[in-house]
């Protein structure tokens, strides 16, 4: 989106509450991302891939915005609670960058090398390299076109997938060593305590763990519970079964997401008891 706005000679500010990992440093405009802002005096607010207004971490500002500050939401998550003045949403799209591709086509904006790299990176990371059920023939066709447009697949793969540290692999091993299967429901479950995750292991290095575990042929789904530094617990839910909608469980727990990949966050901590793990 920054590349689009810069080509249109628009002034913009890029905001992301979370610190973006260095592994995405090869992407254009990443150095422009800020996790703070001086004021909220913008003519237009665009949110990307957030799922809900709370995920933007600007919910107070957005919900109390001026009447002349429209919000454009571009997302591939199912709608939870409407907050934008205009939505460009397709919950069947494999990634939000897939929607951006069609946005560019509809507005006759030529896709350059930088745009192609961003679109392909979004598709590959959100589909687990075309592994997840959200991958469609259109997804693969768009990815192929982005390669023709100049996106470098080896560079993307090297930075987003072949970048795991020894510490992160040991953390994955800890989660796998605790994996339990509920035989009645054929549901897998594992946990990571705060002390299991070394300080040098990034959020991005832990991404994909629940998706990887969902490849087990004996389970209908997987839940990974992980303690966060701020005292909350993040739950990641995944399934590869075509007839299961894992987002229903996420919504019961106050979260949401897609049919095959969903999540939630709750207050508390994880404790081990004689009967197993529990949230207290």
C-alpha cells in the first residue's frame, strides 16, 4: 500500500503497533513503519489484515474519529464487528495481498517489482507455501504472475522460512514434547510457558507452529496455548480437515478467524496439574 501511495504522490504515515521483525527487511518501505504517531489528523485511515478494530491497536482513535475521517478496511478475515466506512473484504481470499492484487487490477495500476514482492510474500506467508486449504487456483495464478513481474522467490523464502534460529527450534521442540491428543475428539493440545521462550526468539519464529502440528494425520485440530509477556495467553487453533470450522471454537473463546486458522487471547497464566494443563 505504501508503494501505491508513493507512486500516486500521496503523503502517508505507516503504523504498526508491534515491532516488525528484521526478517522482512528486504521488503520496500519497511523502514518507514512507526509504532507511534504525533497526531491523528489524517484525511483517510486505511487498515490492512486486522480482522477487528481491536487488532489495529488504534481502536480508541478510530472509534472516536472525526466525521470527516473515513476508514477504509481491506481484509480477508470474516467480519466480526463493522467499524469502517468502506470495506474491501473477501473471506475466501488466501491473503489480504490477494485482495490488493485485484484492487490494483480494478484501478488499472501497473504492478511493479516492489508491489510484486509484497503481494507474493503475503501469499506465501499466509498459505504456508500453498500448504493451507485457503490456497486456490487463483492464488497460485497470482503468485505465478508476481514472479513474472519481478518478485524473487529465493529471496522471499530465505527471509521468511529459512531463517529459524537454534533457540527457536528448541522452543518448537518443547511444544512438541508436550503434545497430547484427546482421543475422544481427536484434538491435539500443547502449551508454551513464558520461560520456555528465550528472549532472543521472535514472534515470527514461532509463527507456523500450530499450522505445522495440524499436519498430524491422527487429529481433527490443534490448539497451541502460549503465555505472553504481558500476562495474557494467546491461543492458536488450526485444522486441515475440510469439514471442520475451527473458528467456531475461537469465537466461543472470544476470538475469531478463518475456518481452518483461528485464534483468541485470554487473561491468565498456564499451570500444570496432576490432571494436565489449565488456565488460572
